[in-house]
C-alpha cells in the first residue's frame, strides 16, 4: 500500500535519513580513527619500553648476570606495567626471569626467528593486552624483547565513545527532523501560496493571475507558465461563452417563429388528425428548445459575469409559499403530497427575487419529477443559529452514489430508466449558480431508491438582519 505523503514530509524524511546516515558514517570514522590512534599510541609506548631494554642490554651486556638482573629489576619496577617485560632467547628460554605471576603466565606468542618486529593482541580471561616483540643482541647472541601493555583503558574509552554516539542518535534524528521540516516548509511556502492562488481562480475570474516572485527560480518559472496557460484558457472560455450566448440569442427568434407558426396552423379548420399531432409535437419541442436556450443563455451570461442581478431585501418565506402553491397543481397530477414547513419568522434575505424564485422552482420541480405516484415531498424553510435553511426532501427513486458528485454538472443526466428525463440537464447547474451568487451553499444527500434531500444554506448577517 502506497502512502500519500506530502512533499514537506517526504523532504523531512529524506533529510533525516541522509543526516542520520551522515552522522553514522561520521561516528564510525571517529570511532575507527580513535581506535587506530589509541592502538598506535600503545604501540609507540611499548616500542619505547623495548628500546630502553635494548639500551640497557647494550650498556650492561658484559656485566655479571646477577648485576644485569639487578639493574633489569630496577628498570622493571620503575616502569609502568614493568612486570610485562620479558627477555627470551630464540629457543624460548627466559633469560631475564621475573617472579611476577602475570609475566610468567602471560601467553607470549611464538615468533619465527626471521621476524625482527612483531605486534599482536593477547587475552588473559576477558582482559585484552597489546604485545610488542623486537629482536636484540645480548652478549653477541640474538634475543627477543617481549613487552605487553593493557588495553582496558583504550577499550573503555572506545566503549564510552560508542555509548555516547548511540545515545546521540535519537537526539540527532529529532534535530534533523525539526530542521528538515522547518527548511522544507520554508522552501515550499511559495508553492503553498501558488496553490492557494490557483485554487481561488475559477471560471468566473480567469483574468486573475498567480503571483510571480522576482527570484527567477523554478517556482517563478512555474508561476509564469501557469499564467500563460490561464491566458490561453481565458481566451478559449471567452470564445466559447461568447459563441454560446450568441448562438442562444440568435436561435431564439427562429424557434419562436416556428412555435408561433405551428400554433397558428393548429387554428386552421379542417386539419387532419396526423397534421394536428405533428404541429403539437413541433410546439412541444420548440417549448423544450426555448427553455434549453434560456438556460444556456443564463449560464453563458453567468460565466461572462454579465448576468443581471438585482440585490434587494427579499422575504424568502413568501417565495417558497408562492412556488409551492403553483407546484401543487403539477404534483396533484401524480397524486403526490407536498408538505410545507415554512417558518413564520419574517426573515429577509438580500438577493434577487426572480433568481431565488427560480432556485426554489428548480428544486421542487426536480423532486416532483423523480418522485413516483402517491409520493411525498417536504419543503422546509427555517432559521438556524447561523443560517437560513431551505430544504426539499422526497421519497423518490434517489440518486446512485456514483452519480451524486456529478448532479450539479451541466448537461449531466442520471440513467433515463430511473424516471422522467424531460429536463434540459441544466436545472441543478443553474440552481447551484444561483445559490453561489447569493453566497449560499447547496448540498445533496440521497439513498438509492430511498429519496433525496437538497439543502441550501444562506449565511446570516446579524447586524443587518439580511444575508
């Protein structure tokens, strides 16, 4: 399953991952470098001790054995970890023996005679040691100088460093995540502004443009490209809108002429039944075409922001009662019952009377069309705490879930087998435009085969008592 993460979150995760990898690599480098430095330092220390033993052997090589051992013992006692200094012959015989138990039990490695210098690690239980062996001459015979030193201090220091690095990882992750989030949000802020500006541009304000930053970066180029695209869209929409308005206006006259001519022909006496039926069909189709042209002309004008809109105080309750009274005649033909629940509160809205009347007519007429015989329709207008609510509910065929998001689209038609489909497919689109023109929101709820409810919420302006 792919997660849909925002760009800022993805950048934060990438920044944190890279920062963590860098920290781990840096920590590993520091750890290995410190370990190498400590080992090198221990080797130098053991080498200096071996050199001092060699110098001692050179100076006292001709002295009696007892005197050599005495000076050797003084040197060992004065040297840190001197008990881990031994002198062996090539055959493995201890030439300068010590009574120190650790020195006598120490696991000195066996080194071939051809090796002049040897370094390795040794263990006594869980205690690590560094071993340094160098060849020298005693009384003209080759010997081995064996020196060892504890590595516990080095290992403790490395363990402490590893613990510090391990405990620092959560803090590094937190710091890198916060820094990455801050940097990504700051870097993407111009993109957020572009997104908000783009969302505010609709078909009604295509003349608006996205802000272009003077930085000349990729976001500025993106804004310029989008503005060029908006310019092309604005020109195309204007042409389409103008064509729709012109075509609708030009077609009104011939359709009116056809309708008038057909109605006049119906008055001619002596027409045969087939001619009468044909003229009636022509009149019916011209009426439908006239409604379609009027709807298209209204929407074209609304797109071009040239629709006439008269803003005045309107009593919405009176409009609802008036429309319901007229629609009862239509509902009576289908034996439908319209229940009217209109508040007596003389609530006035600020809007256009004709457009609000058409909005109510569209929703009630839509309920009648898609409610079967003997159905029930409820029309409500009341005042809530924050809005004036107009709602139309029915127990009709309902709207499928797949069609519900598209019912306000222009020319969208639900499956014709589900009920009457003699409309133009523009009614709900016009209703939505009227609602938005009055700063209202229109929503639809429906259950398939269980009815539909349309709600229009008009915001209230308490200071004026109007919307």
